[in-house]
C-alpha cells in the first residue's frame, strides 16, 4: 500500500515547482526556463530487479537506450509524441531510438532532445536510466543513476532526473554529483534541433554537475498573442489597401504578422507570415473584402479572430473589354442543341459572363441569357443554317468585340420521337411510367399526348381505336401540381420528360391490352406502344361485347363487387372479346362502356365461385342515336379541358364520352332524361388529372330526343394546395392512394343538399406524397380510401384552408385485421338495397372512416376494420326512410362479427322533398311528408313559410326567397302534439344572373360567300345547357362546328340555360351567297317556330311561338313569362323593299297602362310607329313603307309585375310584308 505521506509530499513538490519560481528566466520563444526557489526530488523505484511494465521501464550500460510508450500524448516544441527514448548519456530523444552524447545542443543532427546532462556517461557498473509513470499528479519520471565514462567502475555515482507533465511542462532536478576533474558539460537543456530554438541550461546557469540540490522548470508558451489595433480605409481605388495601424502584444514576443480574408485562423507554418506588421494588403480583385489580422509567437501560438475585422470596398476603373481566344462548334448538327467544344476568353481582371447569340450586334451586359461559365451547348429555335456569335463580359460590364470568325452550323433534326421508360408492364404493376418526347420544333412548343386503346394490336391507330387519356405539356414548363403533367427537366430544350403515376393497380390504365401513346404538335407526330399483360387469378369471367347485333371492338369492361365498389377494368380486343380475373370469389357486376354507346343500369350480378372459369358471359351495349354536344372549360377563361370523361346517366342507361383537344365532347345516348356530369372517379379520366375540381352533379333533366343541345361545364381551379404523405402503421409509404377533398357543408358519404358540388382529388406518388388542390378560406373534409381488403381509410374533418397548416397533413392507412358484415332488412324481413352506410371509428385520436356507397341488392354489407370500437350508421335508402339508426360494435383483431339491422318503415316527424339548387325562383314551393298530427312551420332569413296540409301525412308550402343572390338557408320544423320538434335545414344557392352568350362567328349583318363556322362562348357561374337554333330550328351543333347552309338570309340563335333556370341568349342575322328573289310574304308562325323568316331575337327574354295565342286561336308569337320588371323582349327583321308598299300585323296586349313609357312598341328604322299599353284584343295596324332596306322591330318591356294581375304580355300574328319584297336581307 502506498504511503499517503509520500503522495502528499509529491503533490506539495509539484505545487512548489509551479508556484515558487525564481524571477530570472531564459527563453527561446517556445520554452521559458525558471529555477525553483526550493529544490525537489521525485525519483523512481530505481531497481534493475523490478519487472518492466507499462508504468515502469529501465536500461543500463554504456551507450544503451530504452523506448517507452507514454501514457498520454506529450507535446514538445509544438509536436505531439506518444513515445520517448531515454539513453544512458542523460538524454531524452523524440524520434531517434539510440544514444548519443557530447553533441551541439542547438543542432545535434538527430532530432528534438531534452539533455539533462550532455556528457559521455555510463551505468555499466552501477545504476541505469529508470522510467516510471506516476499519478497524483499525472507525470512520467526519468531518473539517471550513473557514472561518467572516465570514472565508470570507480564508485563515483551521479543522480539527476527529468519529470514530464501532461501539460507539456518539463522539470529537471539535480540531486547529487561526485566531483571529478574529468566532469564535462557540452550544453544541457532543451532543443528543437533546428539551430534556432533551444534553451541552454548550461549557458544560463552553469555546468549542471555544479547544480546539485537545484530544480529547474521548462514551461512551454501556450499564450496566443493579442491584436490590439488594426486599421484600414473603408474604400480603396487600388488593389493595394493601406494598413495604417497593426499592433499586438504577447507574453513573450510577437514573431509574425498576417492578413487574410478568412475568419479561419491560419497555420503558424503558413508561408505568408511576415516578421514585421505589414503596411498594406493586396486583394486579388475589386469588390468588398473583409480583412482579418493575425499574429503569432515563436511557440506557434496564433491569435484569436480579431473582434472587429475591417471591410474595405475596392472599386477599380475597368475599361478593358474581354478578349475571346477560342470558339468552336461543329459545322453540322442533328439536334437543336449544338455542342460548343471550345469557348475561352481572357480579361485584365476576370471574365464574369458568357453568351452566344445569332446577331453580330453586341448584347447589353444586362441582357438575359448571360452565364457565369462558358456554355457547352447552344440551343437553336429551329432547324436550318445558324450563324453563332460568342460574347463575353467582365464585372465592369465591358462586353467583348464581335468575334472575328463567327461559326456557321447547319442543323438538320429528325422527326419528333416518343419513348417510354418501359414498353411492358403487368396488370399489377406499381411504379412510374416515363414518357420522353424529343426533337420538338420549335423549342418551347406545346405537345398533345394521347393514349389510345389498340384494340386489334396492330401497332397503328385505326378508326376503331379510341383515347382513354390525353394531356398537354409545354417544353420547359414544370407542373406545380403533382397530379398534372409537366416537363420534368424544366428546360425549353426541344424535349419533354414527364412521368405517369401507375401506382393505382385497379384503374383503367392497368387493364390488360395494348396501347399506343401518341405525341402530336401540328404536323409532327410520334408514337410508342405499351403492353399491359394480365395477372392470372384462379377465377375468370370472359365473353363478348356486342350492341345486340355487331361486335364492339375495344369496349371497356368494368368489374364491380356486389356493393358496387370498383375492382378492375378490362379492354375488349378487336373481336369484342374481354376477360376479367377477380382476385377472389364472389358476386360481381360486369359493366361494358364504349364511346357512342350506352350501358344498361340493371345489369344483374354474376356469381363466381372459388377457382371457377366462366366463359361466354356476353354483355350488350345499346348504340346511342341521340347526340348531346358540349364543352369543358375553366372558370378563369374559355380554355378547353381535354381528356376528361363526361357521363350521361338516366334511370335506365349510362353513357360516356371523352373531351377532345378543345374540350369538346359528343355523347351518344338512347332516348331518356339524363343527368350530365364531369365527376371525380379517380380510376378513370377525371378533372383532378388536369388540376380542376369536379362537379359531382352537373345538369339534370336533359331530355333526348327533342332536346338536342349542348351542355357546357366550367370547372373551377383550386387556389391553395395541401400536401402530406400516406403511410401504413409501420411508416411504409403508400403510392397510388386516392385522396378526396369535399367542402364541409357536404356529407362525406356523398349526400348533400346542393347539387352543384365541387370535389378535389389527388393520387399519392411513389414516395406516398400527395398534393391536393382546394379553395382558400373554405372548410373541407379530406379522406383517403384504399384496397378494401387490405387497408381502412381515414379522414380529416373539419380542415380549414384559412387556419390549418397546408403542409404535413399526413394520413396513416390502418391494415384490415377484422371484419364487420351483415344485412339490412325491414320488419317484413325484406332486404333493403342501395342504402348508404357509414362506418366510423377513432385512430390515434383522429376520426377514421370507411363507407360502402350502397348495400347490395340482397341488403348485405361488409367492412374491413381493425380492433376497436366502431359505429355503423344506416343513412338512407330510396325505398325506406331510415331515421338515425346507429349501432356500435366492439371487435378484436382477427375477429369477424355479424351485424344484422332491422329498420322501421314508419315516417319520421317531418321530411322535405328534394329542392333544386341553385335556383332562380322568387317563390319556392316546398313539400314533404309528416307524421300524423305533426305541424309544420319555418322559413328563411327573409320570409315565413306559408304551409298547407293536403293530407294527414303530407304538407306543402310556399316561401318567398327574397331579392338577394347568394346562399339562402331554409329551416323546416315539424312539431308533434307532445311538443317534440324535428328540424330540417336546407341551404339553397340563389342565382338570378342570366348566362352571357356571345356569338363570335358569324358576325351580325355580314354576307359570306359560303357557310361560315359557328363560334360562340357562354359565361356563367354554374353549368349550362346550350341550345342552338339555325333559322329557328334546333340543330345538333356546337361551337367550332360547320354551318351547312344554302344561299340566302339566315339567323343563328344560341340559348343557354343554367342549372338555376336562368336563360341567356344571343341572336344574329347574316347572309350566305346571293339570296333568291321573293315576292310578298306573310308570317303567320304556322311552322311552330321562327324558321320561316330570318328573325333576330334580342333583349332579356325570347319571344316564342305558342299555339292558341294567334289569330283565330292559331299559332302566334308571344313574349316570355320569365321577364322581370324592367326587362324586355325584342323581335327584329331586316328586309329590302324594291318598291313602296306597306306592313300589316295583328297584335294583342294584356299589360299595365298609364306609365311614362308604354310597355309595347313597334318601330321602323328606329322611328316609333306604335307605343301603347293596357288591354288590347288582337287588333290590326297598317304602316306604309318606302323602297330600301328597313329594320322592323317589336319590343315589349315588363312593368309592375307585383301588382298587375293580368298576363303582362304581348302577342303578334299575321305579319304581312306588302312592299313587293324581292330579296330577303339581314
């Protein structure tokens, strides 16, 4: 055990070494020599018999040495060492491993050394050199017990030691020496062995053999110098900046000065140090420079960063233009991007910009297109011969002179090409499909890309092939919406690179078959083939698609489960043959679709057992013989939206069409009454792929035939984008997951009180990320839905785009581990089909949902869930009124639970029949059912509901809607005798603004050599139905269509009716060719329309032909009842009379009278001939006409409709033009 007294003595000795120093000292800048005021001795065990360990080593003899691994790194003259060598001549070497003696201390030619006694010593007969590691404090002691070489064996020992400390301190203690005339000292101390840095103890204190009983300490210098001042000017007109002040201090002495432009301290060994403070600093270039002063001492200590570095701005007058030294391009190129193999230049200061143009006029230094480095290519806009001029500039804006030999390159590019990242995928492929279109000319052009079904697999686009996807991409334009295609490289370089999301396995684009992608730009066309191969399943349904007689090649066939949830698509081949492969057994709907055809809505279920193959399952389409035209445009303008499905659905049939390049579509449907929509079905062409909201319900009540029309859709654009990611519970990101956003005012199951409902949609990408476009300031619900057998969806509701964060809106799709299934029946055990059901639970504190749109035809339902508590809510059915029926289910993982619900078919307190929204009605009629004895009352924010009770279980009422447009909330309350009330709230949009119709072509009152093209636009805040009449007859025509007309005078009327019932129209007259001569004419409207003469209708409402309103109760023209106070209806006709004559007509009135301006007026050429009001039975009038062109105009203005109880209308009939009319004119 160690003696505590010894340890304490050691500590006291160390403290004395550090704290009790004689004032006088010697130094070489690295080490400072001091003599302790008190002698101390540490010592070692000093035994030759002790075993050598990591903490103890020794050697003895003459010219012997021992290497010792230090317990810590030791720094000597700025270098760190892990090992020392002690020799028997009183030296410690850093590097050499043998012994030496009697050397020149300052430059021994061997290496750094601590020479405790620089003499020829020997421990051959006595003693040795002993090394021992000690602690408290940490130190290594090297002790010599030795004789001199001349006295060896004479028992004349000498004792001295060196103590090394971790902080770099060195102590030398001289204990005792035996006096002898042969003692010598060749210079003891410490040395770097560089001839400059050493501290000679012998020279400072005398021969060491005379210093017995003395201790000395060599302390390294670790104190960095301190800069005390540094001053330079803030500006300079030369690169050499004057330094007016640069001073510093150091505990020993400053040996070096340096100025840099970096805040990182320089190495003490850097080559730029100067022994004296510099008086200037030379910068490399003009501009702003931050100067940092640095100081070092002999020990290599470098000062800290100066607290206030100086900033100097150097401004040099530079008028020297750069010089181009080399510019090389090939003489020919096969691409618009021409390689530049050489482009070099020099400048007196430096070249800062490079540019290539096709003009010999020097560009401005501020022109666009300059690059900081020499370009390696130049992209021309078109093929052909191009002369290229290189230019360079410097920081001062000097632009080089025109290059002496501009280069001429002839560009010949190939045809536009289209390539796919792969030409073969399987039906279960999940990944991206890259499309590259190259050789686009001119650069920056828009390219139209279409995907065709290649039904006969011949690799060519035939008449029977059709489009299932299309989009436009402009060269160099990146899409900011991940759902919308854009040019991925973002550069206008005659090439487009875009990526299609193929992560949704059950969408239309995974249907097995062959497809042709076609890119077109005017006359440039390129194509590539994609093959989707089927994935074999144990079950198969196959058959043929016909129209009852003929095959339907390439028909699309959709597979739905019994709950009408989408599973897959198939595409029929050239012979109409299709094949579907369900993953599981079950009951399925197999529904065909094809452009120009309609599918029946009552297709029966097909049952497929496990492993069963069903062949010959033939399905039929009905050829549509009624055309419904229309156009999809955006609400921001009139740009057409291509590549979207428009669906026409009646109670019996459903048909589809896809919009073309201009957004136009053509639905071919059987007779019936249809609802026309551009809805959000993410497995098929839908508005989200173009960045638009969808309209779930568009235009209702379109009747075919007899209502040949054009239905226009204006789809709104989102103005905010919500982003996030979709993962499973393990954090794995899920691609191809659909996400839908709906306004909070709409029920998330699809039921809503308003018909014109916008929805946003998106699809997660390969990393599970999604971008969903919504509308700023609204409150939304967002939900995801996945494979019903694998995952359960989730939703966020409410989500405000005004206050909620737009990023980081992540969804976790929980895996299905359990099942809830059952049936819904009434009390007579009759299954209730098509009932809405909603399943709701809570995941991590967030409501999660999954819903089946309808119960199956047998009343069954089935949900995949996971362990937890779930609410199953039965919402509504067309057959049974379901009123607040909800049941709760607790279920564990791996468990299946049955839930069979029975609903009561009794009526609730009160129900309201559906209302049309938006509406333009001033007085709304409401009706519904009620319980026995239930009273009904209510109203809106303006008026009270006036109620009547036709029967004991029904009610009806009328409600004034007020004059304001916008939202009107209707509240209906049913209250029973017991006082319990049932409240129903309906929001109606009041829209009384008429659509604005503008006919662009033909122009009014112009003559055309041949039939012109019809072009018009319709603007309205809601979807509209458009009817086109040529010469009073309804025609199947649309904007952009040709007018097939014979020579003569004609009129065009375009009438637009929005879904609120507002009617807007425009009518013009024009001439085609030379009209035939005609004699006197009588217009009696017996044709039932305005087709006999080229009538032009204008004003706020249209005159119409009505049976029984004319003379002798025949057909006559009558003003519209839809006119509002202050609005008018105008009927015009322009004729050329060759001779004098007269015009006669019969008119009738039932209108207010006595006003300043009478409601009815007839004028000729703008001169009023008749102005009257009141009640007038059909009366005849006659006015003379002079030769020439005349405009005849009848107008009626509606007045005082609130108090006048009559018809408030005018009638016309028997109009006779007796002026020897020879030619109809406009």
